């Protein structure tokens, strides 16, 4: 009898687990795109850029040194999903153009640059990190050129979705 209950309980848990994976926990964005850039992309890319000058192998402290560079690479790679999150707006109230093909491509470029940083940091290879800072800077630049630098913060020229191809 007890075994039967266990089986029922187990299959309920599995069914719930399944329902959850079908519709993952959804949340409203907390910040504008600009705030995500300032809070996550900017400080983490600085950790990577700093590794050009200061040898991460010589750093001391929690989550610093190579671990800090690894984590910064992870943060940038994961941020690709944050900037693809629906319902977020830019500083001017325009929805982040997450359906534009070039936006998706730029976000994937950010993910790739973050992952390349992670690999270089895991290899503890400062020369490789220096090389990859170029990829990181490019990943930021190509998107900013189209979607940010068209206007100042809050102006309507920002985040304008590209017309479909
Ligand atoms: C897929 C596009 C995209 C990528 C990739 C991207 N950004 Fe941005 N970024 C934007 C847009 C669009 C804005 C303007 C946001 C707003 O006004 O709400 C912005 C704004 C910013 C800002 C705030 C300054 C301002 O003028 O508003 C900083 C800082 C920033 N980005 C840093 C970075 C860094 C560092 C990277 C790379 C590691 C990066 N971004 C990658 C699109 C991108």
C-alpha cells in the first residue's frame, strides 16, 4: 500500500516537473535595456578589459583573478538571453527589438565572445584573453552602431527595429 502511494506521489512530481519545463517560470523584466547594460554588461566587460593590463594570475581575493575573468565571460554569455528577453523596453520606452534578425545575430555575437572569454580564462592564458578583448569590444560595437548610437539616451532614434528582410 505504502509503495503504491510512493509511486503516485512520484508520478505527480514528475508531471509537475514536466508542466514546469513546458512553461518555465516567467518574470517581468526588472530594468530597462540601458540599466541591464550599465548593471551587467559594462562592469563585466571591464573585468575582461582589465585583464589586458593586470595579470589575473597575480590577483588575490574571492572571485577575482582568473575566476573573476571566467565569471565575467559567463555573465556576458548569459546576458545574451537577458537582452533577448521579451517585454523589456529601452530608455525611450521603445520595446527592445528582440525579433529583428540583426538584433538576434548581435546577441549571439555577445554570447560567443563571452564563451570565448571563459575558455581563455579557464586556460589561464593572458595572451588569449588580450586577443579576445577584441571580440568582446566588437560584439558591443556592432550592435551599438545600429541600435544605440543613432540617438542619445531617451531619444526616439534608439532601438528602432530593422525592417524585415
Ligand atoms: C544586441 C545589441 C547590444 C549589444 C550586443 C550590446 N549593447 Fe550596449 N546598448 C545597446 C542599446 C540599444 C543601448 C541603449 C539602451 C537604452 O537606451 O535603453 C545600449 C546601451 C549601453 C550602455 C549605456 C550607455 C548609453 O548611452 O545608454 C552601456 C554602458 C553599454 N550599452 C555597454 C555595452 C557593452 C560593454 C557591451 C558588450 C559587452 C554591450 N553594451 C553590448 C545594445 C547592445
